[in-house]
């Protein structure tokens, strides 16, 4: 990573700067976005970031494609909300600051239980077993209302006991800082784990399990340990979710939630440590804020995911890293003009595409509210021909120009990447 280039022996100065900047950002960001809705959004991002990082311990670091990771965060959330209720009644003495640890321990225990079964197989078999586990737990959440609360879920009140130094965790800002604290601790722990011998051998099992077994490591045991540790951090995320929302329902252990974290991690980039964190931020913005502007938000999210898989399989983090490398090697002036020339028709085509989608949705699903809609600050009548002609023209013109300029951009881009590889090879030499 670029930060590794900044060293002051025996201290990795770049790493200290990055982690200090991360901590400072967590402290200062609520001072910039101080409204109640912004704090709620930031708190949600924090919990999902831990969840996505824990999932990447399976997929990115260990090569285990799981469709049931929500089991561990969800069960951790249920145990956390029960711990909150028991502490509120005086039957249990657990401070709210340690409730996420209750969720983590619950996730760890269920990771040991389910992981022993799921990690007996790898590849597609592991994925299918994990999907079966999440469906099993989801069914149980409706069959045992005594623990899971039935369809209504289990609610609680995070404000209990006497305030400590004026901190009651009633205001959202206090909840945010609690989530930020656990986010920093969990992120540091998962980063450290990735650089331990266990993390390194997990990478080896991901890349070549036969060779790892040949040199004396049991791939099944390595996968089992990584799944348990991943479930622990997922449980911490679930505990923080219980504190943040004060309610836990069957949705927390659903396959849909498991699919969402897979999507977020992949969008961000599973091959780079901070990728799932970036994916969590973008994913929350797309799934929480985008529905306020359009009913077609799921369509846009799906298209965005497909485009990332097809053209940037390394995720958004890989694009950031390669552009930082271009800047550091002085190659960006070579790429930037072609990039800007390609961006203009892309924006035109995208605008036309969005207009077509929004007008189609208005006529087919929302016609009761009239055919007029606001797009990019302009009133457009979805029932009029001029609007459709403008949208189709923008899509066609932008698309044709994009395809004509794409070849020249790819030539420049591939040449710059080849230059970077030569620099890297020269550095290694």
C-alpha cells in the first residue's frame, strides 16, 4: 500500500499517520455533520463498516464465499438486546459500553457451532451450507417468539442506570462516539489479525489449499478459526446495532442482510483492507438516501454492482489505489486528459439513461401522482414525446461518443499501468 512507502526506522510513519487520521476523522466528523439524521446515518455506517470488515475476513482473506454471515451479527444483536433488558431490570450488571462484547461472544460461540459444520467443505458447498444455515436461523426466529420476539422482534431501552460523567447514551451523539470507539478498536484488531501468522496462512489457504496442506497446515482448521473470529466481530457489529436502534427483529438474521454485506464488501473491494469500509459507506448512502429521491433505487444499485463486477472487480478501493500510484509516479498528467474526455459523454449518456428510467417508473408505478416529475432541477412530463426524445438522444449521443473515445482511453490507461509495473519491478530489483 502507498502508506507503507513512508517509513522512519524503526517506526512505520505512514501507518501511524493513517491510523491517527482515522481516529481524528471519527472524532471530528460529527462536528461537521451535527444534525440528528446525520448522526443516525453516521452511526449506521459505523456498525456496517465493522460488519463488512468481518465479512471480508471470510471472503477477501480466507476465500470463503458466505451467504449467511448475518446469522452471527443477528444472533449477537439478539443476545445484546436481551442483555440490555436484563441490565435495565437489575437482573444483570453489564454496562452499556460492554454490551457489544456480549454480542461478540455470542457471535463467537455460534461461529464455533455453525462453523464446525460449514467449514467441513469449501467452495460452492460451503456457500450452499451457509445459505442453509441462515434460512434455518431465520425460520427459528419466527418459531421461537420467546427469545426472538416473533414478527415484532425484541425492543429495549439503552438508557439505564446512573449516568457516568453526564453520559447516559440517550443522545444520539453519545451513541455515535460509542460506535466510533468500537469501530476503531475492531478495525485495528482485524488489521492486526490480517498480519499475524494465522492471517497469512489464511491467505495461503485461499490461494492454494493443497499446497498449504502439503506444508503442514490443515485448511479446514484455518477456515474454522477465521470463521469464528469473523463471527466475533460480526457479533460486535450486531451488539452496536441493538444499541443504536433499540430493537432487533428477524430481519437481522435474514439472507437479505447477508446478501447486502456481500454486495457492500465487493463494491468496496475485497482485496484491500479498507475496501469493505468504503463499500459500507457507499452502500449505506445508496440504500438509505437514494430511496428518498427515486423508486428505482434498487435498479440503480443492481446496475452499479454489475458494472463494478465487470469493469472494476477489485472494487472502488483498487481504483483509488491505482490512481494514487499514478499520482505518486507522475503519470496522472498522461491519463487525466483522456479520462476527462471520456467522462463528458459518460455523464451525458448517464443523464439520458436516468431520465428514461425515471419516466418509465412514473408512468408504470406512480402515475396516480401525475406524469410530471422533477429531474436535475427541470420539470419533465413523462407523458410527452419531447421528454422521451431528449432522453433517448442524450443516451445515444453520449453512448456513441463514449464508445468512440473508450479505445483511446484504454490505450493510455494500459500504457500507464504497464509503466507502473515496470517501476514496481525495478523497485523489487
